[in-house]
């Protein structure tokens, strides 16, 4: 990812990557808590919102369908 006028934004990229990893870890924990052993159709979504302090914040959400898979009998 490059800045609008070119050049790398190392700190911003690291923060976005860490936030995505955190969202994925939360998704996995929540799925396991429901008894799932897989998540289907997993997606990331992001958006901006006003934090109420005159600052715009970015949020990243991970979502999917938590399922319990098992082997089929022959």
C-alpha cells in the first residue's frame, strides 16, 4: 500500500495488518466458543467512523459462518 503521493506507509501498514490479525483471532475464538471447528465464507470488511472526539477511526471486521464439520461415514 502506498500513500496518495507515493511512498510506503510502513507504520500504517503494520497497524492495518495487526488489526486484521486481531479481527481474525477474535473470529476464531468466537467460532470455537460456539462449538464450531470451521468458518465458511470468511470476509473482512472495513470502514471509517467518527469516534466523537473530532477523530475519524478505521474499523476492520472479520465475519463468516461458523460451522461444525464432521467426516462422512462410508
